[in-house]
C-alpha cells in the first residue's frame, strides 16, 4: 500500500511539474499570471524645443501598461510605466510568449502565429488585416492580439526579439487568458473567417474530433460559403466578458459605424486607427450613435509624467465608447481599403479600462451640433 501511495504521489508531482512548465497564461512585468493586460508601446517622437514640465519624449521602446489587477482599484485610472521596455526580455509580452521562445517545443502547447506583414524570414503578405499569437494549452489558452508588423520573428530560437521596424510608431497589445475547452474553437473560427495569415504553427496534441475549428485553422482550411460576420460572447478565466466580432473580406463596410457602435456598445464611439495608408479615410459619422476619430493621444502616468503623440505616429487600432463602459481592441483601420479586408474587433465591458482610454484622448475630430458647438457625447 505504501509503495502504491508513493507512486501515486510521484505521478501527481510529475504531472504538476509538467503543467507548471507548460503553463499558458498572460503575464505581467514580473512574469506573474494575470487574467488580461493592455500594453501601449510608445512611439519614437521628435524632441520638443520647450517641453512642458513632466513631459516625456519617448525613444520608441517604452511601455505603458494596464492589467486586470489594476482594473480592480477604485483610484482614478493611470497607465503604469514599465521598468523594462518592449526590447527587453523582461517585459509582459516576452514573458507571455516565452513557451514559444524556448528551443525545445512543448508537446503540451499548440499555437498559431499570424500577421498580414510577416517577418523577413518568411515570404508574402496576404490574408486578413490582423496580427497575433494564439497559444492553446490543455486547460488555458492565450490570445495575444497586437498591431506590430513582422512580429514575432522566428520562434524556438532561445531568445526574445522585437523588430527595430516597430520602434517608430506607437503599437498596442491586448492579451486575454481564456478557458481552452469553452473558447479555443470560437477564437479559431474567428481567425478562419477573417483569413488570418498563419505563418508559424505547431499542432502538438490537437485532434480534429476534439477541437475541429482549431484543427482546420492549423491546416489552412478557411471559411467558405455565405458567412461574412461572426459575433460571439466569450469570457476570460476570471469572467471578464468579451464581445468579439470578426469580418470576412466579403463584408464591405466600415465595421465601427455599421456594427460596433449600434449593436455592440450601443453608444457613441471614438476610434484611434492608422489613417496614413492608401485607399482614402472614412469620414466621421454624426448619426444617432456618432463615430469620430482621435487626433492626439495623451498617455498619463500616476507619477504625473505624460507624453502626447499624433494619430499619424500611432499604428494601433482601438475604440472606446462614450459614455458606455466599453473598450475595444481592433485590427481594422478607418480606411476605405479596409472594407475589403478581413479583421477583428474585440470589446471588453470594463468601466475602469474604458475610463483609462477616454482619458487618453487629448483631441478628437468631434461632431458638432446645429449651432456649431461640439456635439454632446451622450446618445
């Protein structure tokens, strides 16, 4: 009996060790688990001649950070300035994808890495206008969405690397920790619908009968037929509600004015997106639920230090409802060219996070009322 008990105990310890080593979770700047995080990578800006007091002139590597633990605070929301920047191996993004950086692939973790602008080691740009890493573990999964071209680079090289081309403009990351059993196939279907350009993958333990959507994504089987939109409710492991909408190339409209504002957040919407490309800018909409554009972003830290940058220096895509408590991460710009691209908008109903992003709007292209004054943001 004692020998049997010892054997069982050893197996439990062995199993726990394996689960710990191959743990899939969003991480903070100390490598600790968090339910979700948002990172604003600051742009490289030109030095101001006479900068205001407490103004930061970023060099393009600094990180403004906010996560699920900070969202529980009743204090006025500020960004946290990370000790280490995006180029350092001890940052939340690097900690989160560390299982994919190790030279030996884990048989417990399956993944897809997708980007419409792949690193130089790979060829071509195609598919949906979206970028991210989707890691699937036996119990939990991580969906790390971002706006950085050519990231991440070749995996399993034993080190973390952020592209130098990602220094100039601001970029945004959203990391979500979700339950694999209930959520992996939903996310996989969204990626299949938007035709995400998968350029690195590892199937590990995934089988067609257990996770059919993820299995098809791993094998480049994309959605065909009439389906053009997918709208699903998901939850993180700590029950943060997520409303995510994916669009296919066949749905040729502005997703913010046609879907997000009237049906997802049911509120006015202010959008920050890359509007420097070809194809023409989509004008603001001053309908019942207005959709306007950010002109200047202001990132304020609790220390009182801050920085500001123009939308032309910001490659991120996000939206915030006014006054409803919604923040949305997006892969789609407010450009006419995006009507013909697949992509995703992921919204979180979280008052503190929404307040943080509303406070990060220094200037917007607001609608005006009938006497020429800025229109009230209340619907």
